């Protein structure tokens, strides 16, 4: 150990969404708070400045704002028998980097989970019987209910300036919103975004078939907004460079637009960049955390940062990695089913149908991040699992968000991918295609988990984390079900041609194409220390002064994008810590 | 002939007498404006607050420097003036100043050694500050500020302006009565008048200068007071009259602008940014209301000043597809469009939108914006070249930034764009030439090189 | 303005200079653009050898041919690729390159070659040229266009025998070619925004609030680059 720093009340690992929320909420209590971020600092100007951020090569293709695998990556295998190999290039998922984290470059899809998703195992057993749960499926209840989280969903959404249309306010169903959503206590902070041509065509077709399309909730401001911290958002201008890019015009909700300048003003809050946390340090008896050890990039030395409270707020995968490296919780063993740390890693099951119209012009470069019309008619709370033969559900959306040319111009299958034919085809079809996609749940399984790799190490000599994951028949049946619902909608729209892409029987996880950055689980929450790593307040069962935020807490993946639940859980945990833990530090459960 | 010589001799003798008077007549300093007890103790915090009202650090703290240790460069039309060290250091600061000597500096522009201060120090305005605030400031600088040893660069203006005794004549011509303020008897107005006319010294920028470079008025009783001035080439706009920058603002808009540098119309820019950052954001709620009441009292509702608050439509709903004029040209986005609007679409539209109305409290309006249509286009050119930033404040902590476009646009393009803006929508102001832009870019480069 | 008659011969793409002039005229700039860069045959590569440069020019000309509209050559795609390989992308600065490498692993596990992109091009071009010598008695760049087309097709279908660590060559080449056609011109390709103009992409304008509601209406204005260059 090269040096030890003066003790802080709270040390926060990672300054992304959860780090910023916990940072400001703890600083408001008058605590001395330090956040350690391993990446660089980032401001709207200069880091997302117009027009320099409109650089598809640098940010969209070379992943300029993302984690560099050279600095941090995982190894991946599909089965227990396979040898895991390094995720050497980014592909399937794109972890964030730097101050703001993935909150800089997300699209802004922000949802509340369905009520049944928080009590999924009980819901299945009570409604369909435990027998329908496949033997190797390890789904669990979360230990917290939607009703308990509702005020915190509301708080997170009003902090974001979320744009949308409520469908269920205190039980009253409202026309134009999502009639299947869990009840919310009030409407969205901002009205919905305007819709593009493809979304309106889809919505018309869906309505004609008796479905209930509604505007997708969007953390891209549809107007100006000032949140509880005095931070401000301007109206989104549909620039078409949302996902993968920092927002150039102050309209995408991010730690930069929603929290950071307010947090920086607080004299009891400070942060250090280029400071990678190597491990959480525990007391001799391992009953508490004493602080963290990090690598000071500038000084090129290890630093021990003592603290009374340690909060893991890094990206979900990194939180789990730190726990495995630090000996927090018993590592999960898939052979025995014993242990908890690393258990229940899950991903997201998506698919889509692309439609081609010679006589309709979609300007695909006009899009926000989360515009679109969605429907929840086949959501996880709408499906008869026993009848359909799977546990799960999806929401279905159409809404173009970008037309960036390098990342792919949709062409009818069979079209050449190079040469004269391709060159002509892209002029024929660019702006003439649209997609309808399903975004769905992914269950937890005995052999989908995280542990430490036996072979590969990082630049500090620490073993990489190993991800064992594959697609399972249950979720494949679910996505094929969605296909059977989407294709008739597509046909009813009379395209010149259409084609589908859904995982089929025997599909193997392919790490190359981008799918989603919704890696969840590994440090799951629950009501039983034998089957979870953190309790319902995201407090580690083993060390009462250690909290682990983020989607690592999800016992299985919800059908939606995780951020809404991540934010709600952060405010829920902050509330419990403020009201209950700080006056009397101890295990809260 | 002899008569002529006698008259001439008389004039010379008269001149010598006047010169002797200037040089040798003792300077009479202004006494305290109110009698406070000898053992009067300023209320806790009042000294720091008075410092905020008077914005001492704006000049007496150098860029990135130690608070109040001086050494800041102030560009005046006569040359560079360096601010002095006003920490209580005995040798290089004001540690040895008595209360009377401190007051003399604030009211009369007299240094401890009797030398006259250049009117870059706004004693012309500070001479109206109350004795209570003078005492509070004195106690603050003596007791609450860290003494710092810093002699700093000497101000050396070119001859004849380095002859400080000449300032005495300027004072005879330029200064007004100490302690004189406008008043209506309304508590809010009177407090606002005090804040604006005394410590706030708003007139130092916002009032035109007369022939001797004094302010053409010091209180609202003077017709020219706050009728607009110029600082470093930028226009400090009028705050009353038909060209008032604030005539279409509601009271809420005005108050929020003072507290945060942004409102539904504008974003603070130029030197005024620093005023919001270092001074206005610290005003109490009541004092902000007082300043607002005062400024609005200078307006004439019958002439359409003092707009009521408006609940504006969402930006996306505001863009009327049937609108003509500039908005129609920009929306149509025709390939053959003129260069001015084309440059607008390629650089500005992303935030300021096709109707030039920006977005409330985030992106300033360009349509009807005094910075855009000011008589001097310097501020507009500077903003396009170098961008802009509103400071982080308590009520609005986000330091919103406009990026600079100087590296992306040629001088010709900046001139074309600025000319377009000055005649777009309802704007009507003179064109901007390429030479104007080149000159401004050169000034910035010269300054940067001289750093 | 009559357009030159483009032929997909070796001489066709060596006439890149004239093509660039036609491009400039087509773009109808409102102000003088930056001066025309040197023709491709005079370009001094930062990474490629002279022989590799010939290969890349021939290969990219096949992948995005010239014709009535600009192709990879007019868009200076080979320059883009050269500059990319000379930069951090070429040296795989961002990738995890520690061993052990299992180069013949399941392709679904992603890039596992021990070689960087720059090395893939170097060794890959040498391997393809060697195969062309063996099967057609000339390096790739010297073959007739029809033969080049056959070779490229074979390469794209994994029918050119390459060791496992080079198996990513075609995908890399095609990906980089498309990048060079569509990336911002600041990276050396997409010359005069030819790629963007080809499909009607507005480039770095990124401002469309007033156009969201215009459904099924063509967007008429040409592109703008990050530098401010107008198309």
C-alpha cells in the first residue's frame, strides 16, 4: 500500500447514475462524500459539443464513450463445458466509462417494471403452479414490491424530466397511455415526444388490430424542464445521434444534465477521476467494510481510502467483479447451486421484423433516443404462461431513432453486401425501411452466472470476470411467440417485402452484434441471505456498511430496459439509508 | 498691445493659481453619512454580504488568483489598470488603513498616501453607500479576509494619464453628491434604488459616459441614468426607455435572470456573467425583489414595458408550419438557400430553432435579443466566435455552455451569419462586415498572446 | 454538365482526379471549398507499402464501384483505410489483446486473433496476393476486373485458404470500406461527402425538430461536415 487517504463518511465506487444519486443524497445529509471514478471527467461542453460529437465513426462505431476492453473486460462462454474466451472487442454490450457512465450514452428508454415482475416466482407458483417452472430456471422474488417502489419511480422520473403519457393513474385508465402499466400516482413530468412516420403507421395498424399502442416513455425532454436539484433540460431536437453519444443539446437525461453541476457545488462532496477501485477492503472479522483500495493513475500507486460506508455504484458487471475479488458473499457454484455472488446473471431477449416500402419515405436520420409507439398487449402480466408454454413477456415498439449509415442500412435479405448491387440497393432502400421490435424478459438459470476466470487477467493482474450465458428454450419460445404476433401486424401494413430476425430453436449467444447493454444479476437482492447477496435495501447481508446499487441486484431480467428500476431502487435505498441506517448503523433486515 | 499682454499675463497667473490649487489645496474627504456609535458592531455576515453587493472580488481578485489580493488586469480606454491588494496585509494591502481612510477610498477615490484613484474604482457610485455598509465592509476586510502579501504590478498609464493629480479635476467635473439616491417612499423601491445606485454600481456599465468619461447620471432622477453603455466593445444595454433590454420581461423573468443568469428570454453573457456569478446570485430574496421593483418602476407600462408572465407553449408545439418569413425559409431547407440562413441551419438551429426563440431558461432567444441587435455587433461576433457560458448559481446550478464556432467558420461566414441574425425574424440592425470579424478575432489573439 | 464515362478498369480508378472535379461541381458549394487533395496515385501512404496500396485501391473499387455516381475511389476510401491503420484502430489500442489466443474458436465468441487490424491487412494482403500468384499468375491488383471480382467473391465466402488468425480479413476490409465511404470527411474518406450525398444523409447537421411532423416528405438540404464544409 503506497499511501492512505484521510477517512471519508461515504466512499462511492463509480460516478454514473447511481453514484450521482447516492452522492447527492448523502451529501445533502451533510456527510463527507468521495466518489472514485476510473474514467475521465465529462461535461456537455466540451465533451459532447456540437458539432464534434456528431461523429459516427468515433462514437458510434469505435465506441468513443465506452469502456475499452484493454482496460476492462470479461471472458464469455455459453456452457459449463466451454472454455471462456475474452470479450476482446465491444459488440453485444457496451459498458460506459467516465463520469456519467452509461448514463451519458443510453437512449433514454425509461420504464417501470410490472407489479408481477418483482414477485415473479410467487406470481408463477400462485397463478400457474410451480410445475411449469423448468428445472434449471432459478427465478426469485426481489424482496421489495412495486407499491413500495412507486414513490421512488415517481421521484426518479421527475428528476429525469421523463416525457410520456400515463395510462394508469391510481387505478384510473387513461386513453392514449399504456392501459396495462402498473398504477402510477401522477402523470409524466413532460408530455410525449412527437412521433416519426413509421411509429404512426405502426400505431394505426396496431389499433386496427385491437391493440393499445402508446408513446414510449422517453428520457429525452419534449420541452424544457427544471428538476428538484435545479438542474435543467432543453427540448430534444431529434438529432438522430442519441444512443452511443453524449447529448449535444442538453435534452437527454444524464448525470450531467440532471445532477452533477448541483453536486459539484456541495463543499462536502468531492470526486477523483482516473482512480480505478481494485477491491473493497474488509475488517479482520469480515463483518464490515473498512474502505476501498484504488489505483491512482497519475501517481501510479495504490491508495487505501478508508470510509464508514462503501457504496458500489459501478456498472453492474463491475460491481459483481469487485465483490468476487474482495470475497464478499460466498461465490456461486453452478454445480452445487450453493453460494450467492455471481448467481443469476441474465440478459435481454429481443427480436424484430423489418418492413420495406418503396412508396413511403421515412427520414431515418430524424429521431430521438426513445421516441416510438409501444404496446404491452403481450407483456409479462398479460400472458397465460401455462397456456403459452413459457414464462416471460415483451413490449413491442416501432420508432426509428437514427439513420446513421455506417452502422447499417436495412436491405431486403438476399441483397448483396458489396459491389454494384449493394451500391444501387442502398439508394433504393435507405429511408424506405422501418422495424417493429420486441424487447423481452430473460429468466435466470442455474448455469447462467458470473465468476472469476482461471486464465485471463487485467492490467492490474486481477482475474477477469467470467460470464457463462446462453439462450434457453423458455426465452426462445417467448420470442417466437412475439414473432407470431408482430408478423401479422407487419403484413397488415402492406409492405413491399418484410423479413424477421428472432432467436430460433438452438440459438447460441453471439457476442459480436450489438444486442443490449442490459446485463443484470450477479449481486441479486432478496429476502434470504442464502439465496441473495444484498437485502431489500441493497445492503450486503455480510457487511452492513456495504451497499451495492444498480442492475446487478435484479434476480432475473424484467421485460423492460432496466434503468427505470435502477433509479427507483437507488432512491429507495437512499431513503432507507437516510431515515433508518444513518441514525443507527446496523443490518436493516 | 499692452492690454493684450496684461490679459495674457492675467490668464497665465490664473492658470498657475488653478494648478497650485489642484496640486496643493488639501483634499477634503467626505465624512460619514450617518453617525454610528464608536463601538458599533456590524451584524454577523453583513460584511460578507456587503462585499457581495459591491462585488469587490470582480476587480480585486485576479483570474484564478488569491481572493482580494489584487493584480487583475482591467482594460480601460486609457490603458491597462491593475487592481490593488485589499487584504489586510500591513505592507502590500490595506492592513494599516483607518476607517476614515477606508471610507475615503470608497467615497472619494483617495488612497492612504493621498493619491487619487483612477475611476476604474467606482467610487463615483460607492460614495452613495450607507455608513452601515462602509463599517461592515471595513470590518470584513480587516477581520474576515486572510492577509496576503502581494505587491502586484503597478499601474502605468501613458502620459498624461499617469499624472494622478489630474484626476482631481476629473472629479470636480464628474462626481455627484455623496449619499444622493432616488426615492419614492416605497420600501421596496428605495431599497432597490440603494442597491442599484450605490453598491451595485450598475450605472458604471449601463449608463452612457459624457465628454469627460463620467457617468451621464447617477440616479434615476437623471434621464440618462441606465440608458446603456459600452464595456470592452460590448454593449451594456439600456435598462429603461424604448430600447430597454428588459421591457418585455415579466417580474419573474427579471428576478430569475439576476439570480441565475438565465430566464425565458436571455442568457447572461460578457462581463455580466461575472456579476451574476460573484454578486447577484448571493442577493437575498428580498433584495432581488427590491431590485426588480426598482427597475420595473423605471419602465412605462403604457409604452408596453413590464410584460406580464406568460405560460409559453412547448417548443415543439410552438413551431407553426404555416409561419412565413425567416421561419419558413429555415424550415423549407431548400438546397439553393442563401448563405446566411444556411449557416444558421448548420450551426445554430440545433438549439435556437427555426423561430429563433430558443427554449425557456436553457437556450436564449435570438429574435428580439439585445445582444443580437445591439448597436455594437462586438458582443454577437464574440459569442459566435468564442461561445458563451452562464455561471453555476444556487437556484440554477447548471453551467450551461454554448460551444465556440470560431474554429468552424471563416470571418466571412461569421459576418454573413451575424448579418442574417440581425435582420431575421423581427430583428432590424446593421449588417456586419468581414473586417469587423477579423478585427475582433485579432483583438482576442493579441490579448491571448500578451498573457 | 456531362459526366465522365466511368469504366471499372484499372485505368478507370486511376482517373480519380477528374472524378473529384466532377464531384465538386455536382455539390454546388456556396463558397470555395478546401483545395482538392492529391490524386490517389500520388498519395503517400502512412501505413501501406506501394504494393499494398495497389491492392487496397483495387479491392475497395470492387466493393463500392465507381459509376454514374462516385464510388470508393472518388470518395478516397483507400486513404481512409490507410490513416485508420496508422492510428490506434490499426494497432488495436482499445482491444484486449492479451493471450492465450484461440484463433480458430467459434466465430460467435468474437475476435480471437492475436493480430491487430494493421497486421491482418499486411499478412492478409500478402496471403491473398500469394494465392492470386498461385492460381492466376499475378498479384490481385494486376488481374483483370472480372478475375478480381471472382477472387473477392471467393474471399467473401471463405474459399481463399487463410490461416485462422487471418479469417477476419474480408469482414474487416468490407467494414472499413463502408466506414471510409460514410464517415465524416475529417478521417480522409467520404470525399466531398460523396457517400452521404449518395443516400441523402444530412451529415453533421443533427437538428430536425421542425421536420419531425413532416411525414413522407423528402428532406431536401444537402449534408454538412463537422468542419463546416457544405454539400
